RNA sequence: GCCGAGGUGGCGGAACGGCAGACGCGGCGGACUUAAAAUCCGCUUCCGGCGACGGAGUGUGGGUUCAAAUCCCUCCCUCGGCACCA
């Protein structure tokens, strides 16, 4: 009698055996081609939930599939361990962030091991440990030395709850903190930035990477390239050592229609342009704008507000005197924080002009029926009017002509602007990699020398959010010696954005113990870049953009010889439970451990891959997983119970062979395309057929063995423990995971007998079985001769007969 | 508002110009059992019919085609991203 399927027991057994045999350890000295399959590492938030499994299990299937296909596969795992949640938990529960994080690491590592994935744990990377963040700091200094890291005083996004500055990418939705959803405010701070904008143009080129169009589009929009012109509008009374106000416009064709200028309230020239009479009003407006959160500034959006500075500019193209306003609808951080307003051809300027009773002259006109400019109508594009030498020209043409003309005259030039801003990396919090900089009264800003790295995070800081880094109050940390002159100096007390840690972690996996640099160049040369990167789409603009920027920066530093870190990207969807995203606060989280201890990891893995297409996500249903457990039991019994020949027939032999090859083909293609749900449906159909064959005993013992051997190999990436156990019981050589992936024979996979659908006027009226090699004449002949078709023909000659080989015959009467 | 993805049985989904509903869940019926669970077998889109069968049907309305869930246009809804970017 066959023994029952006991997943809990066999999973534990094989996990121990694989570890003992170092089955999944990989090195660079393999004759096989390399394949680097990377899954986004988890944040050390506490427990592994089913969402993590949803990310990890299918990517492990991919990695295992590639292994069986003969690749040397690196599929590493680690932890994104610095960041606010650890610190918040520390404040809330009085546990040190280090302890909280490392306890979580231990728990999550244990849980990750229960998935049965092929991770080579010798390569684990934990970003909060000194032997990792030493290199994060080292990379910071590299960027600093080439001017890619700089310090500047700027208005930054500030979360009043988290008490820290945030990068633009971390401001979510309508101006709220990515982490805690508190409305973000603007604050002037001296901060460290990475000059990602230097790579804006290059980052737009995604033609050489195999990424989802959606993600490429999101990055493109985030970078936000606009073309137009820079134009200098001379001030009526030059001030602050400047002769003109510079603006950027995407519509240089409308320059003759400018009736006023608007500066952002934060614009540097505002105090100089403001006349004494206007001073009180302007200052009140600025104060109000500063207090406003981004949310208030954007939701109060409909009504335009602003104040006249009292000053004027001259429009260089026509000498018109135009008043200068300040208004918060002009953003300080885009272009030059100043615009030329053309109310006739811009809805925002129009609204402002209406409110302040400013003239609205039309400079681009649609054409009437006689091809003449239609007076007084507003339009986006048309023919130029009231535009001096350009009158009568198509406006689209002037989009290029006017910038050239401006340049000739010395008033402006063709220009490109990006929405992307430099990446703010300073955080006024404790739990992050310290920025390796020292401030000396004599020498100024001094980088910490490489030999002094890492700048260790002191374990005994008071990590209470005060709006300043807790390190600032840690005297032993702050007070140091200047590396240059040896005099007294102070350390930078801000820490780095955790995205800095994750921007390069994939490099460290190639040689995690290497101590002469962030990674061993030899190992890097072998493994890099990443062949397949999988993870959630929530990282579309933050992490993925930062990582692409980093790779380019390191390339220019001579550390890497490629620009794109991730050749192929795949984003899985979200797994939901009870119709909602899983969240601890809602209490709708599925704990995988409960299932690991009952149905086993193989069932969880298989079920998660079955709920729907991976990129679309899916719904966890408590009784859905029962079906999958049932199926694995059926597979077990199918193979465990001895097979007996009863009535062997050549037809059944042929059919089984055909089905086997068809299944290999379908399963291989589906894994390649990440369609795990249909892969499993196909394997289920195959097992259903095998159950029929077993019942009938209709094939020879050897054919049966061949079929189940194939089934096991096809299922091995998905259910690694179950298949290993059955493979061993069945007498296969250890390990099934070292077996080559089955190949298929096109001829055997192809159908010999096909069902042709016979339609009359597009409606299915019959189905006929014909050999796959049937000719058109034979097929249509058979169709017309069918008893079920004849009545519809009514002895008439069909108007038309459409024949689609292998599919159907459609008779039009 | 703009950009993107999606809307198919009681449910998750399959098919992505050519048999709509593969596969699974649930439901119904049956076998086994003293009984239940488990397991196995059959049925299961809706309407009409005892039945063979006929009709309708893939968010809405239109179009292209011999043929549309699939392609094109209109509108509605859900989810994701961006949002005064000049």
C-alpha cells in the first residue's frame, strides 16, 4: 500500500538535505552560461506575509526552470534593513532599531527558508550591517568626488510626522508622505542631493531593456522632458545685479501674446522686484504660501491667487511693458520658477488674467472657411497673428522658428527642461547609513577618507524624532577631528535615504564578503548585469530609477561596464484577501506559516501561481487552496500507487506520447511567459489524463514511467519538495533539480486528428473530425455532406465557403 | 483633468479574429461508509423543452468582417500612476 502524502515531513527533510548537500550554492567557475535572476529583497518589517510568497514563489520557479535548462543561476536573497519603520517601532516599543531589525531578519530568514527556494544563503546581504553600509558610504564618496553628490540649501519636502525630509519620489498622491500619509510641507534645509538630473536625458532611453511598457512610460513621465525656449525678459529697472528675468516656455510661438509675468513666491528676485507700496501684500502672500502644505496648495487649485510686485519687464520681441506678479500656481522647482503668461493660449494664465483683469490678446488664430484668421477665437495651434514678422505663418512652424530667431537676437534660445529633480538623500533620522562627511572650520566640507570607513552608527543614540538627526545630540559621534588638518571638526549627522542602500544591493550579491570594494570586479564581470528582475510595480519610479541612475554613475566612475542594471523586468500584481489589499491594520493578512504547517509550502506555492496571471495579481481564497492541495495529493497517489498494465493499446500509447509532448511544450512556453496559471491548468489536464490511463492500464509499464517522469520534471520548479520525494521513490537519480528540462518533439506535440467546426453564416452547426493533413476540398466536401448541415443548405449553392485550415469551414448561404 | 491596465458563469479565471466559459473553487446528484469526513464518478452560463435541440449571452451603444470577448469609435464603471510642469 502506498504511503500518504505528508508535506510537512518531506519538506523539512528535503530542505535539510539540500542545505547539507549545498545543492543551491553557486560559484563563478561553472562551464554553464550564467543567469542572474533577482527578486526585490524584502523590507525587514516583521513577518513574511503571503504577499512576499506571491513575489518569491514564481520567481523561484523561473530560477529553477533556468537551472534545469542548463544555466548557472544566481538567485540570491537579502534584506532591506535601514529605514523609518524600524525606528518608529523602536520609539513605540522601546526596542533598539538594531535589535528590532535583526530579530525580524532572523524570523523572515526562517520563513523564507520554508518556501524551499533555491537561495544561496551564503550570499545573503543585510543593508544595515557595517560590512554592507561601509560600501554604501564608499559609493557616496565616489559620487561626491565627481560632483554627483552635493550639498545645497533648498526648499524640500518635509513630513511633519516622520520629522524628516523626503525625496520628490517619496511624496505620494496629492502631496502626502509615502510612509505615513501625512500632508507634506516645504521647509528650507541644507541637504545632500544626488545629481540624477545629469542623467535625465540618458535615463529616458529605455530602448535596450525588456521592461513592461507601463513602467517605461511611468519613468518617462516622471523624468518629464519638455522642449521649448529659454527667454530673458529685461527688467524695467534692473536689480540684484541682474538685467533680466529668465523663463522657460514650451510655447515660444506665443511670445508675442505675453501680457504679464508670474514668478513663484519663492523666486530669488521677488524681494528685489517688490516695490515699497507692494511690500506688505507680497510678504503676506509669501508667508501664506509657505505655510500651506502641498495638499492645500493643490486642492485650493481652482481659484487662482497672486499679488502684483509693482515691477515691470519688457517683452523683448515687441517691447511691451508687462507687469510682474507672484502666484503659487508657478512652481519654484520647475524651469526657472518663473513664467511668461500668455492668457489667450494657456488655461491657467487665462484664469489668472480674468481674475486680475489683464488683457488677453490672441496671437494664434484658427482659420475660417476662406482660410483667413478667425478673429477673437482661442486655439492651441493655427496661424500666427499679432506676431510681428511671423504673422501668417503656421504656429507649429514657429515653435522652432521663434527660438532660432530669439537666439539670433540674443533674447533667448531653444531649451529642454525636465520635471525630474535631483535626488534628496539626507534624512534627519537615526536608522540609516551615516553620511561620511566632516565639517571643519578651517577646511570646510571634508569627505571621510576611505581608510576610516565605515563611519559607524553609534548604538547608543537617543532616537527620538526632533526634526533633527538624533546623531546631532550624540557628542562622541559628532565631535571628531578633521581628516585634513587634524583640528576639531563636526560630523554630518544626517543619514542616507534607504533607497541609496537598495540602489546597488544587486552588485553586492555577486561577492557579499568581498572587503576591497563594494563587489569583486571578477565576480561582477561574471554575473552582471541582472538578467531577470522581478518585484512589485510600486517601485516603478523610485527604486528602479535610482538603480538605473546609480549604474550609470558607477559606469562613468569605471566601476561597471554596463548602463542598465536589469535587462528584463517583470512586475507581479498584488495578492488581495477578502476583496482588499492585505494590511495589518485591516486585520486581513494571511499568515503563510499556518499553511506551511498543515498543507505544506508546495501547496502554497502552487496555489499562488494558480490564482491568476502573475502580472495581474489575484485573490487568496481559503477554499481555493484546498483544491490545489487536493491536486498535489492526486499527483502523489498517481505516482505512488503501483501501475498495472491491463489492456495495452497502441492508440493509448500514441495518445499518451502525444499528450506528454504537448504538455512539455505548453508548460515550457508558459513558464517563459510567466503564465503560471495556465501552466498548472495544463499539468492538471495531463494528470487527469494519466488518471484515466492508470484506471484503464492502457499503456506499457515503460510508457507509464516515461510519462510520470516527465510530469515530475515539469512540476519540479513549482513543487520542489513533492517532486524530489516522488522522484526518489520512483528511483530517479538525486536530485530531480539537477535533471535537464524535458524537450519536446514538434511532430509528436502536433495533433493528428483535429475537430473542424462547421458554421453556416457564422453559426456553429456541426463539428467534424478530420486528419490534420486534410485538404481544403476534402474538408469543405465533408462539411457540406454533413447531415446536420444539409438542411441549412436547402439544396442551394452556397454563396461563399471560407476554409480556415485546422479550424473551421464557414458556409455562407 | 491627463496617462495606463482592466470589466467574461455563483466565484478565481481560460480563450486574445475562428467551438465562449479550459483548469480550479462552490453547488447538485451518485458510489464507498452503520454514519460522517476523505476519496472517486457524473452534471453544473442563462431561458425554453422530457428529449434530440432551439434561442440569448463576454460593462453600454454603434461600426468593420463570412466570422468579434478579441479590431475600430461612443459612453459607463473599477484599479494603478501623474496632476497648476508653463
